[in-house]
C-alpha cells in the first residue's frame, strides 16, 4: 500500500477538503504470545531512527508498534505506560522504543507532526493521545492544527510538515516492514526482548514479563 500526500491529507488539494481519517484500528486479539518467523533485524533502526525512553543499557527492551488513532494504544499510553515507566524504565530495568504503525491517514498525519516537532516529540504524542477523540474523526486537519499550535507550529510550518512526501514514505515504510517481516497486524503490538505480544497488555501482565527477564 502506498498512500500519497494527497490521499493522506486532502487539505492540500485545491478544494481544501479536510482529511477523513476515520477511526479504523484493527481488532485487538488479546495479550497472546506470538512468535514472528524472523526477528534478526528487529533492532535495526528504520528510516526515521528511533524514539526511545530509558537507559540504553537496560536489560529489557520493549518495542511498541502503535497507531495514534487506536483507542487501545491510547489506553496503554494513558493507563499502563506511566506505571511501566515508573517501575521499570526509570529504574534502569527496561527501555521502550516507540514505533508508529498508522492504520489510517489521520494516524499517519499525526505521526508526521510528532516527528516534525523535534525535541517535543514525546510531549506531542502525549497530547495527541489525550485528545484522540477530538482530532481522530471529523475535521481532522483543523483539530490537528489546534493541537500543533501548542507545540509551536504555525500554519506555515504545519502545512510544510504535512507536505513532506519523504517523511510520509518513511512512516509507511516502517509500517510495511513491521507487517511483512514481523507479522504485526494489530495495535498495540509489543516485542519484549524479541518475543511478540499482540494486543493490549495490562501493567500487571507486562510487569510479570519484565520481571521474568531481569
């Protein structure tokens, strides 16, 4: 699948129509352990590099593939991640890699804006999840611009970010690689020291997995 900028964000078409990024996350299949066939390249950085929180020497590596429009990803980010961060990431036991797996144009646009926000990336992710119900449907572009202004975007820098075809291509390349190589087909999907857990995980379940590895 290749989404062009015009398909992802019709706001750049001459008509100025806003994007129709409906909430279309795939069903979560539960916290079921699944083993992908080939994980030898899992730690290779993608075309956007890595967004990681935690000590690089932490013994446990968590990789999360998530879509900004996925309600289960929002639930993890709001309810589970803070617990995991306090108990395991901040104490040097684990580190977490954030990788985008957009299910729809709205999620792809949100990911692009987070990337364009530079050192405000994680703050942008926080507010995008916090206000997910507001921007992920309806007038997506208008609502994303309101959020982006909080991160210092102007109308010009907002438009410029969403016109970056190379950035969109890189976002989708990460998604394609995860789907084809690591069999990611639901969000969130986690890899914890190479073992794949497809679907939402509670803080208790993820904590038990981490505890077994440290």
